[in-house]
């Protein structure tokens, strides 16, 4: 596959190693996501998809195997460099929005940009542009508690894209929404991803949503099939 944004080779992860409760979650995962490709990761609960996403997004380290983002191997990097790369190159979306309750929708998108060194005026303009793309601009100055569940999650999408990452990782991004809202919110996410040329790895239980992506892979017995 040409020009991969994410390249995972031989990932292994074992919890409680050496104990009676040892659990091998990942058993040699190989997965590549090309530039601009949107890949659905389908797996039952407890199969290790969150662990895989955390390793791919530099929030955790594998016991074996390699992670490369845009051709740069992550093995051996110090915490500061990993944090820098994660902030610049990776966006995360979770099942729950995790917005900061004391800040408005727009401010939740501005803050990660400020942490990345973006001037405030530029950050505010980008926040409002992203909110406009997902139809939440009229709610820009509202705090999360004043937003609907679907609006909160669309703001979370915008926050994940605030620093223009190369890779989006999403863990059941519509899993806590009702079916009708889930469909609309997922459509907003896909429009954002397509319009920005992002690569994305999206974990979901919803096979109908998975079918709307470019490719579907399944995590089974610790391996991608």
C-alpha cells in the first residue's frame, strides 16, 4: 500500500504477564492505513480494539511490534517527542465526548490549538470554521451542558481535528447515541474526514456504519483479519 499514514507491524500486548490472570490481547497485529483512507475496525467488546487504538495513537506502548506514523517509527522515542507527535499528527474521538464543561463549544476547540502554539485569532477562526462544517456554529458559545448529545459529539469531532492531524482514531464515536442521531452524527464525521483528506481508523459495532467506510477489518483472537 503506497504512502501509508499508519503502519502497524506485529503488535503484541499482554496484560498481567506471568500471572495466572495473564491475557494476551494483541497477538501479532498487522495493519496499514493509507493516506485518505477510512478503515472500519470491527470487534466485539473486550477484543482489544481500544488497546489497539491507544497503541496506534501513542497513548500506550506494545510489548512487541512497531508503530510508524507517516513513515516515522515510534519505537525508542522519549515521552516528550511522543507527546509532540501525538498532539500534531493524531486526533482522538471517544464514545463519550469528554468536553471540558466550563468552556464553550468553540473554546473546547481553541484550547488544543493554543497548546500547540497557534495564535488565538487563528485558533478561534478555525474553531468556528469546523463548527460550521458540522452544523453547530450557532451553538459555538454554549457550554456542553446546553448542547444535545449529537451536538456534543460533533464538537468533539471538531476538537479532534483542531490541529489538522494526519490520522484520526475513533473508538465507537456514535456508540452512546440513538440510531437516528448516530446516523446524522456519523455523516458529519465522514464529511469532515473526506473534506480534510484525513486517514481514519474507526472502531464500531455498527455494521451499517462500517459499510460506509473504505474498508472493513475485524479484530479476532488478537489479530486483524
